[in-house]
């Protein structure tokens, strides 16, 4: 089976790229299960219930999030009622929503998706993502073979460490959050597909999705600036993971970086 993970969808340009390109990618790549990181879908920060439904209607099976999951308050009750959208697992107990979900692929194969958030240079008050993953896997590995982890983190070191920590215990560990696609997609020794960051689905003539003139103004003046999502040169970034259904191990991983028609 083939699993597709789409990198951080940024604003309206990113959502339109998903709308226009995702069906064709699913068809061409023979995708059986699609995961989209949607935490920047609402104007570059956060996700709303309506936009979650929009991304699901385009072909997403599960939507992962990250540090912006709480930026739109209306998403909180949605997280409680719809398990297709997951927040990072390593928020403290009692936090609304869930950090992992099991859903069926097109062929009926159960696929577990775990969302994790890093702590280095990011949300330091969160629970340990390594121990949170270990505890969740103690339960999930008795139920499913195919397990995909989205590690939403700033530090390359934390993502690489997570990949090696989970190698042989999950199907894939894919990094999100930095919006820059890395060139290290590979299958680790234990059969886990790994990529430090899958990249961004959104405008590339930007600073990680935001108008570059506004970001430069902020850097040069150190004054508050209201950021806006950029336009133009929209790219669809993702990775395709080939998986053995019987073992749950990855056999290949390949990055996608596709242009969206103007």
C-alpha cells in the first residue's frame, strides 16, 4: 500500500493547491491513505472546523496539527467530536481531542496516525514526545501494523532522534513545521521511513508562507507587523511511503514537490 503525507498547508493558496492537485496525485501514485498537516490552513495560523471539512473533502483521511492547534478556538469542540483531526499526543492529560487515531485505508487496512510536537526551541512545557510515543505504541502495536508519526518540531536534532528512537516500531516518522523540504528521505535500518521535513504546501515566494516584505520589515525594525499569507509560485510538497501491509514496514519513500498552475 502507499501512504501520502502532505506538508503544512498554508492559507488559501495551500488549500487551493490541495484541491487542484491532490486527486491527481492520489490516482497517479496509487495512494491508499492520505494524511495532511493542516495547522496553518486558516490564514497561515490555525485550523477551523470548516477548513478541516474542506481538506477532508479533497481526500484527506486524517489531518494532523502542531503548535497552532489552539489558535482558532472554534476548533476545540470539533477536536472532541471528529477523530479525523488530531492534536499533538504529548499535551498533558485532559487536553481536548486526541493525539492518535486508527482509520481504514481504501483497501480496509487499519492505519494508525500519531501526532507529536517537539519541545526544543518550541513548546517547552509539553510532555516528553519520546515517552508519549512509547506509551501510545505499547497499546497501538497490539492493534495495528501500519503506524505513521508526524513529528511537528523545530529542531532537526529532535526529529532525527525521534526517527531513530522509533525505528523498527513504526512505519514512518515524518517531520513537519519548518516548511522547508529536506533531502534526506530514506528507509532506516529497522524498516521505518524517515524524512526530517516534508515541506510546505503553499506559496514559495515567501518566508515560510508569509509575504517576504512583511517578514523583512519585522527583522529590520523589530517592530510588530501583521503577517499575511503570500501569493504566487504555489507548490505542493508531500512524500509517498510504500508499505508492506503484512509487516507494516516501509519499503520506500519518495518526496514530491509539484508546481500548482497559476
